[in-house]
């Protein structure tokens, strides 16, 4: 089909306009149009590209959402090696580096630049004739992974640079904003998935995902900090490079400063050591570089690191204590989690004696050993975690903690699925797995059987009275009453709660069963779509994956779980005991899909703001009047003002009314169809 010249012109015009608004929104934080107007431009471009597929190009804004899953990641050699940086930990070591540079040059360097050291994943970006053609991870410094499809999903990064020279190879750092990381972990908790250890690990996993669509949902970001190769432009200083990158529209971290000498770097270090908590991204120090590019070339590099730059690392946050032991816990999905047993230490108002090490990959990265002195913080001011080891205080003879070959609870050989970090016990009859699954089954949000706490469940397991969820409805009140610490009143209370729990809606049962990847949101979506367990059992993987918010990963997990003979028998026994297998059309309990989320409203909305606020509160949200770091979403209408600017500055997610409706729908609710 011949494409009319007018259509070609309109497509290019739309692309230029959308790129300009992307830069205003993501880089300069100075949007000119509303979300609705932007969506109209985007929809028009997408409609024209769908009508004329031959017009689609890799740098079109419509291609950011990612394509089909990749078979694997191609290995790509770096034309210019991505070398490491030497680290310094105090001002004396930094002074030694400066003196060494001065000796090699025969004089002090002609200026320095100081930049924030982003705690993310290094990336090399190749632009040819202004178009992003390749993105490669650092890898081993000589060869990295081709992650172009995933990097194209980063909204902050331009796919085309206007007025760029023929070739630019840019080095940058991909990161996950703190606000995005907190929301991702909140959703993982809700979905029954283990939390991610920290934003850097989350970034490293996200950038290497084989499904670009999933990578797009992770909302990664990037800062550009260096040119490795370039043609057609004259640059003499590193500080000029940073300014030039910003002029091209690339995201350059504003936290950098040109310094005439090392003395001028000191106040910069002091300022950011205190102010780093105000950032929406993690930093672990400051990079100091020789500013003149000819001096960088003269200084050169070793086989491992450049001589013209050094990292000044800040001391880890938290308090120091000693690791008495490392134990391995087994969760309800069989995942083995290493946990540090600590000498008790007071942190953020409570005494901490245990801290998660998340997984064995994180344990190996930190290299925590029994007897080590470690820094411990509270993630999100709640969950204690080890963040660093003071190797200088490590006792002689200590050895790395090994990855268990067998489950510590039942002795079954552990397994690790390809592409997964988690090490699992595959034995569904493992005592630790059974106990964890039962605790989840009776928990609030699942079947909500309040009278059966963890200690009572453990007692029933020891006595051999229960073995799986169905056996709860096989309990005899007389035997319960005779147990130590029970009595007739306690037994009668539990039996009454079990009777009431028979009538929970299907979505509560689906969540309670502990199907991998099926949390409260996915359970609501599945129950709402199929209505009965029989219909869900009969559904094909394609039908499951087609549900907005489910996708292929959850679909495969659900079908695999439902296909297991033991799980089918469990469902049959639950049904025999009268446990409901349907989702009421008029649910007996209110669906609150926005539970735990905080919103701020700004600008002119299509309905009175009080009405929108009341509806959000009905759906479980907290609505406040001002934007803060605790805000999850800013709902922006026409003529949004200072709240929008502050949200952009803090990295808070900004959505329009259409985005709000989609969010509620994805979480199993409906915004206005009450």
C-alpha cells in the first residue's frame, strides 16, 4: 500500500512533538500539555502506524512498550572497555589519589568534577545518526549483554537525539527510583512474592528480563555521565561533556560540580552525605574525575580501572552489630531464605536481633559470614536488613556461608529454576512448607481464621491433627478442647470461625491456596473473570493470559498448580467440606483494590474533587492534601500547578483520570460502576 505523503509528514510531525513533550516531562520536569492531550497525540500516531505498518521505526515513541519476549541476551564486545573505579573510604585516601595523579602529570590537574555515584547498573548506549541503536550492560568490562529492547522502555531516555553527530557512545547508570522500588515491593508482598533486596538488585534483574513488556512495567530510569566515543564535536573537558549531553536532551544528573582543586571537593562530599536521603534514587558516594580530557588520556588506565577517576564511598547507613549465626528459613512456596541472627541492637525505636539476607545471591554479594561485624538498617523503617560488612573486623578463619544442597527442614535436595535467584525445596510435604502454607491460608486477607495463630497451628501440626488446609475442617471439637491450653471455649470459637470461613468468596480462597505469583490482586482478577472454580479449571492458558493484569507468567503458574493431582484432590476435599468455590455476583464484602495506597488530587477533574476523594476512600485509598515522599500517586487534571511540580521533583507517579480508572481496573475494582 502506498503511503500518502501527507500521512508521512503527519507521522514525523507527531513523533517530533511527542519527543519534545517527553523531554519536557521526563528530563526538564516542565510539561506544557495535559496527560489527556499527550494521550491524544500518542493515540493518533499509533493509529497511523497500525494503518501503515511500513512507517514503524525502532525510534518511534510507540515502540517503548517492548515487543515479544526474547529467546536470550546476545553477548556484545565493548569497543571501549567499561573499566571499574578504585574506591576510597576517607579523606586521607582521597588525598593520596590526588597526589598520585599530580605526580603522574608533573603538576596538579587543571580542575576536577565531582558527581554523585549512582548505585545502579552501568550501561553503554550507542547512538548512530541520532538514533539509539544499541544498549549493552557492563558485563565483565570487555563483553556485556545486549539489552536494547529493555532500555528502549525507559521513558526518560530519548530514542532519537535531534542535532546529534554521526556517532555517540554514552555511558550511564540505569536505576530504579526509590518510590518505584517501594511500590514494587508493596505489590510483591500483596502477591505473596519475596521482596526484592534493594533497588540495585531490582534494577539488575529488570534490565536483563527476557520480556521487554515486563521490563517496561518496572519503570526504570537512567542518568548519563560520560562519553566513551564521539564524532563531529569538539570537547575539551569532562564538565563540557555533561553540559553537551544535557543540551542533546539526555538525562544528566544535576548533582555534579566543577571544582578547581581537591579542597573544593570537600564541601560537595559533606553536602551530599547529608542530603542523599532526600533523593529518589540510591547513591553510595561521589565520583571525582580529572576534568581535562587530554589529562585523562595522559593518565590512562590499569587493566582493571582508570587512573583519572576515583570513587569516594560513604559509610553505610545503620548501626553496627555482630552476626552470631546464619539460619535458613523455608517459606510457603519452598523458597529458602538466609537470615542473620544478630547481637541485639536498637534501631529506629525497636530492638533488632534478626535481619533478612533476602536470598543466596545477595548473601554472596555482601559476603556476610558468621562472626562478621555488619551494618544493619530498617528497610522502609520496618524490615531489618544487613547492608554491608566491615571486613576490617572479620575474625580469622571465617568462611563464606554455603548455599544449602538440601532443605534444612526435610532434607530434600533443593532446586533452582533457570533464570531464577530463588533456591527452593520442591517437597510439598516438607514440614516447614506445610506450616508456612497453613499460616498463610488462615491469615487475614486469605481465609481470615483469626483463632488459629502461628503457635496454635504449630501445636496442631505436632499433634498430627492437621496436615493441609482441608484437614482444618476435619478437626474434632472434643480433641481440640482436650489439648493443653485450649478448653471448650477456645475450641468452640475456632470451630465457629471455621464454619464462617466456608463462605468466603472465591478470590479469598485463590489467594489463600498460595499459588505461586497469585496474590490478592491476581486472585480478584481471576475470580471476577471466571466466577467459579470449575470455570477456572476449564480455562486455557491463553484465556488466563489474556486477562489484563495476569499475563503469561501468572497464567503458567496457575495452570501448573491446578494440574497437580494433589492440588486437585485438595480442591475436591475442600468442596466436600462445604468451602465455597464461587465468586458472589454481589460480593458480601466490599472490594477495596486501593487499600494501602496514598493519593493526592490536583487540577480540574471531570467530577467534583470531593466526589473523587470519597470514591477513592471507598476503594480503600488514603487521600491527602499535600504531596510527600509517602504519596503513591498524584492524580492530575487540567491546570495542575505546584503539586505536579513537587511530584515530578520527588519522582511520584503522576496519572490522569484515564490512568486512575486503569489502575483500579487492574487491581480488580471499578472506579465508577458502583
